[in-house]
C-alpha cells in the first residue's frame, strides 16, 4: 500500500480528443457535481415485480438543462406490468464515490433476488485521487487508481476531510458485481459511452488500456454479463458519419435528448444480445425494431 499526502436500420429514425490519461478536460472541470440532497433515490413503482436498477454517472442521469442521460429513456423499452426500471445514477460520481457517499449501500438495501443491476462508470474515475488545497468549485477528488489490479493508496480526502483508502477502478467494479450476486440479483457491466471524438473517420474507443477495456476485464474475471456500450454506440455513430451526429450531443460527451434515446437504444441492442435473453419477456413494443448487437 502506498500512502499519499493530501497535498500531493433504426439510425435514421433517431436523427429526424478523448480524456487525457491524467487529469480532466477543461469542460469537465467546470461542471457542477450533482448535489445528492437534490437527487434522492427513486422508488420502484411495483414492489411485486423484478427491478432493473441503473447505477452510473451523468451520462446515465443528468440534471443540466439541455442534457439528458440515456438511463432516463430506457424505461420506454420495457413493459411496466412485468418489470420496474429504476434509474439510480447521479452526475459527477465515479465508481469510488458512488460507494463512499453511501449511495450504493442505499441501492443494495432495496435489491431483491431476481433483480438486475446495470453498472456503468469510467468518465469520472480519471479525476484526481486527491487534490491540493484550497477547495474550489473545480476540486474533483474522486478518481480511482487506473486499471483492474489490487493496488491501493491512502489519502486524507480534501473534499470530505476523511482518511480514505482508495483502490483501483477494477476493484470498485468487482465490489458491485460481488454485492449484487450476494443478493441473488444479476450484475450487468457496461463500458462507458464514447465521446464525440473522431480520428481518421472513426469514433475513438475507450481502449486499449482504458476504462472500456477495464470494464470488460472485470466482467470476464467475475463471470458477470458484459455489454460493450462504448462499441455499440461508436459503430452506430459511424454509420451516421461525423458530420451528422452533432444533434445527438449537448457537449462533446453528454447527450442531448435525441442522443439519450440513441444511447438507450444501443443499450437495448446490447441487452438483447445477452446469453439466455433474460429480458425477452419484459420488453415493450417499442423495443421490437432494435436488433440484438452482433459483436
């Protein structure tokens, strides 16, 4: 353990770079981290039904005007008489801070056998593990150690004032999987959504040696279901072309309402591709025209 001082054919219907390896992009640093007091956990509509929970960051649920998370569009693709869809994502969280703030424990308290949980993180995990004083509106001490190993470090968190052991992205993600399984529910790991970033005519993927790949490695090592949301969306964007995807984005990462629907449909394509088709009986008619993703 290392101790660090704190100083230290449906595409047409929808359309009628990268983060530096260390630190944040300027536009990300300016964003307000959602106030957890204003974003309470949502309740399931029918306690007698199984529930699909969504756990993630602002790409899944966002409070910024003009932006929309794909998780808020997902419920339309499910039959509410057969399954609840509950979006418990909150903007500004990493795989680490969703746990350390107690939000994950609150979700777990409602999890029942037979439920499902989609987990998607990565964009905020590239933030600093800790920062130097003073605390400002740009302070983002929420990052995780890069990779999927067992490394850890100790910090006196400048934002919380608490001593904290910080782990790798992979270790936090493995905890989600383990906790979900311990409650006899099904974990589904998603790679993070891509940015509107292009190189040589292709969308830049979150690999190799990045959060999209690390999400896949966590799923493979734990036997959890995996959906390469990053790849599915990237291919769909490329089918449109770089000159036509602008209306889908509110900025270079976050979706406009049309983009949220676009990304939600990509998630359904991934869910349809899962072995055993666990959601086949509970999809709505609106999901019928979405083909399963073929890797």
